[in-house]
């Protein structure tokens, strides 16, 4: 019987000397982490390539007890007893890592491996693989772009900008083409931008206008699609 599951999408931000090859190695041959009475590790690791040639890596974050107890029934004596089980599995959260996009999709397991717990444990397991030596990562949640645009459009001024770009973060599209070329031509691994406005003034930026124009464009697009859906099947763009 099929069961529904909730998955979240996050962006993997790498720090220090960590690269995709080392990150994948930490999933393929993982460390084991102790947190309270439970331990965590990666199981069922698999690497795949789709029809387009893109590579992705699947696995499960396993939560288990080093020594667990289960109840068993002895039908011959009509009795019950408790048996100790080594490495008793408590819960698992399936995930898929896509190096091309520095993205990971992961399962939210209620009351066991919830969203924040997965992000923390998964990142710590990667770091533990290399004993924390100049290699670490974080999973940043990907928020709703519509909410972000609305918040930007509501700004009256910007007093401080603080940003860090790790290719391929952000997920480069046409709007980021000039930045992508800059990174490539300069052979850069990372860009850090930090700007602070003069006292009592705002940073001269067109980001608010771009956000408002994006909202306006989205509204016009939705109106067009609604009107087009009522035009009937014969409406087209040419004879």
C-alpha cells in the first residue's frame, strides 16, 4: 500500500576544502554519529545516471539504537519475552543529492528525523568523515521565491548587503548569466559581497525595482493564461 511522505528541498553550501567528490565519498563510506541514546549513519547508498547524463546519489539517513529491545511471543509456551537487538533501527529518512545543482531532497519523518534534525545530522556526518579538518557544509532551505520577491518589493531602502556565492549556488539561470561568466573567466571558487550604506542613507540599488517588475510580470502572465484558457481550443499563434 502506497504511503504519502513529505520531502523538502535544500541547497548544499560547502565550506573550506570540501568538494563534490569528497562529499559523495562521505555518503558512500559514511561516518557514524552518536547523539544521545541514538546513533546515525547513511545506509543504502546508490549512484545513478539519468537519460540526460546527470548523476545523482541516493541513500537513507538511518537512526538506530546501539542496543535495543523487542518483544517476542513464544507460541509453544504461550509466553512473551524481551530480547536484546544490536543496532535496532528506529527510523530512516530517504534523500537524493544532485551535485550538478548542489541540491538535496530529503524526507521529513515526524517525531523522528524532522526537517531541522536531518539538516543538522546530515551536515555533521559529512564533517565527521574528515574529522572536521577544513571541510564542512550546511543545508540551506530553499524558500518560496514569491515570498522573497514580495519582501524585497516592500523595502523602502537597503542599508546593508551581505552575500556569498558558491557555484553552482545560486542555481544559475538566464538572469545570472553575467555572474556565471564572471566566475568562470576569473576562475573563482567563491565571491563574498559586503556593502554598508553611509550614515543615514540607503545603498543605491535597483533590486527593489526588479522585484516589483517581477511581481507585475507574474500578475500579467497569470491574467493572460486565464484569458487564454477561456479562448477555446482553436486559439493559436499562427495560421
